[in-house]
C-alpha cells in the first residue's frame, strides 16, 4: 500500500510549486509510486516568480507608499485641533464699520447739543435779572449797561461778552471794561476809568489829559475844570507830532508831581503850565500868580530851589511876582522880582 504524502499545514507559505512535467512523459497513474525526478536547473538570467498562495494562506498586504506628516501643533485660541481657522475680516469692511459708528456718535452728539442749546437760549431761568457794575465814577451803572447793550430780561447766553466790553470801552472816560456772566442770571461789569490830571488848551479848545499825557476828550459841561491848564501847544504841533505833544504834557505833569512832593503845590496851587517856543517852561502858582521861570529840563532841582525861596519869602512876609530859576550856567543863582 502506497503512502500519500501529508498535506502542508494550513496558513503556511510555500516558497514555490513543483515545475510541470516535461513533454513526452506521461504523468504517473493514481496509486502508483512516483519516480524520483531530478530538478531542472533554473535558467540563467531568469527571474523566479513566487508561487501563488493557496486559499488557506493569508494574502500579503499590498505594497503602498506611506508618507509620515508631523503632528499639527495645538491651536492657541482653544479651538479644536480639526477646526478650520476663521477668515480675517477685510480691512475695508472694518474701516466702514468704524466710520459708521463714528457717524452715529456724531449725529447723536449734534442732536443732544442742539437740544441743549435750544433749551438754554429760550429758558426763562437764564434771563438777565441783575447787572453789577464796579469801578464806575463818572458814569452810572445804567449808563454802563446801556452802552454795552446789556438789558434786564435778555437771555444771558445771547450776550456777546467781547462785543459788550468793546462797546463800553468806546466811552472816553472808560479806559478798559470787562464783562462776565454769573449763572444763572447775573452779569458783572468791571470798568477802569481814566483820571483827568490837566486841561490842555489847543486852538481855543480845552481837552482833558491823563497823567500819561494822553488827550482823551474835549471838555464838556459836566467834566472837571479845577485842573492845571497847559498852554503854548498849537494845533499844528498836534497834527504834525501827536506823540511828541503827549511826551511834552507828561513832562509838565512830572513837574507838577515834583512840586507836590516839595510842598509848593499845597501852599501855592498850580494855575498854569506854559511851554515857550524854545521849549522852556513857565509855571504860574498861587492866588498871587507868581511866575516861576524854570527854563530847560531837568526841573527837579529847580523845583527844590523854588521851594526854599518861597519859604524864605513867606518868613519875610514878602510877595514876589517873578522868580527866575533858568540860569543854566549858574543854577545856584536865583533872581526874584518883587511886587
């Protein structure tokens, strides 16, 4: 009895199958003992194809190309790893959004401001009830308020403060005016008036002059007239050199101040300050009309010398008509003409 070769174990891969029988030789009959067959040498330069696996063996996995990718870094904003990043908003769209927001804010602000302005210019709460005026001596409070266009009952916010100040300052007696509001219904006016220190005779007319020599108005009926009178200045001089006239009047008022300091003006009030054509000065003082010829400046030492002479004359009970203090070559020499 012929023994059959045992079957190969399942799931075992064989290297190759037996080559087919050469032609001309019959296959052995079933049940007969096979004859040994010498293996034919493999042809040179011929690739040996592997045998097809049997149905009991597991097929080999197909060859594939595999590329390895590095793992994605975790998102920084806490979104899931597989989520796609949001697309950025366009710059133009963002600019339009900002412009639209600004326009809304502007419109709202304009509406609020318009409503507030309409309220404050029409509310009786802001009507002028009190006008306070400080510093006015020559003008009454009513005159100052009227010249500035300030009316009781008028809305306080419709008052132009700068215009009111400028209008009040057009009064020649008022050097400066300042108008302010005190809510809800008070207007305060502060004025600085000019002070007249002398009368200046020019071409038959009299003008008031300040301490600085400024001619600020023509003398009126209600203006002060008990002031020293400056004479010897012509209208041609004012038209040709007004600044020079102002300086000349100022220097004459400096002499008046020196005489007040020396005590002369208290005993002998100054009546007239005359300017000669050559610029020399003659001052008339006292009820007696004593003429002091001071000549050319400076005058302070000459005023002091005149004070000493007048004191000595008063002690002697003598009355002088003219005192000459204009000897510039010998200022210590004084000539007195008695009455």
